[in-house]
C-alpha cells in the first residue's frame, strides 16, 4: 500500500511557501523527482505518478512558485534561479529522507528545462534524467522581434500578461484532457507574463551553452507532432550531451503532452522500462 504525504516548505530564497507531495510504495526501488511544466501543477500527473508507484518507484513532486498550491503571483517567475533553488532544496530533503535510494529527475516541457539545468549545475548523486517535450529550440517558433519587444517591456512591467499561449488543442488529441485543463482552477489560463517568458529564454540559452555537463544517463522523449516545443530540442540534447548512456525516443503523430495522449500507456511504459534497466544496471555495477 502506497503512503501519500503532503509537504510544505519555506523557500530558502525568500520564504515563499512551496507545496509538495510524496507518494511511496512499501519498498521503493528508487525515487523520482517529478517536475511539472508551465502554467500547470503536479496534480495533472496523477496517472503518471500512480503508474510509477505501482511499478515500485517512489515519487516526490512539487508545485513551482506561482503555480498550483504554492505561493506567488500566478504563472509569474521573476527569476528561474529561484525555482531551481527550490528544486535543489527539495532534492536535499528527499536525499535526507531516502539516502539509500537512487534518485531520478523527470521533467516535462518547462519542467524538462528545469530538470536538465539542475542536472547540469548539480550532477553529483543523480541516477538519471528523464525529459519530455524539451523546449531547447522553442525560440524557433517565436519571431526574434517578439522576443526583443518582450525583453524591453519586461524591464518596465515584468508581470504583464504579454504573450499569447498556445491553443489547448496543441497539448493533446484527447478531448477529455483538454476539457479537464480548461476546467481546472489551478491551471493558468491567461497570457504568459513577460518576465516568465524572458526567464525561460535566458535559461534555454544557458543550457545550450552547458550541455557538455550532462554526463548522467538520459532518457529524452518527444512527440514528433509537437507544435509547442519542436522535437529538434530533444534531438539537440541527444546530439550534444556527452553522456555515455542516452536514449532518444520520438513518437510519430503525438502532440506536446505525450503522457496525456491516447498512447499514454506506451509512453509511461517506456519510462518505467528505462527506470528498471537503470536501477538494475546501477545495482550490478555498485
């Protein structure tokens, strides 16, 4: 029987209250730190979490500042380093609670940007990283003039909801998923705030310059029909990361939220199979 626990902690950055949860099977083989994407919250991953726990993996996950049940202006990130600091702080807590278990990080979309950036900055002790919908080349879908205007405006009114977000139809081909997103009050339904967008752009540029620091095992997943974050982003990570153990899986016809597509069982199954292989291989080499 799985043990679920609500967690709140005060950010070391500024004291903001960050909401998190842990879900642990009786004897977990490893733990996964799941990092959600922009404008959503950890609760949209319940089915993913359930599958991981059923496969005997513990899951820790948090709502980013300004998202879900955590404090902060909705969907506003003043500085991505603050979010990364929250993730690092939560990781310290996980390691203190489960010091003997391998720790993997799994991030989707903006969450994959955070996961990879964290891994590049703090690789020690990470058993591996899983990403889906990596936005490393998302600037290709935004005209340079739009980015330049956003940077200028953001210096004056950083919290202004500026950029139109993508249509819901680009997330998934499952109408129930789109309806649930629209009806969920914990999701952000407005335009992207200027500073949030420019911070995403700044962090993307940093990560591109530091892909050589990704030496841990990597599983990179992407829908080939993703119109939100082009599949070229995951391909770029796979090409440049020096990891000796890296796997890229792309799914023909799948949109941005591959874990919420009609083929979600295949995607989640690929994640679980990779985690099991990693745990077995790392235990054998220990």
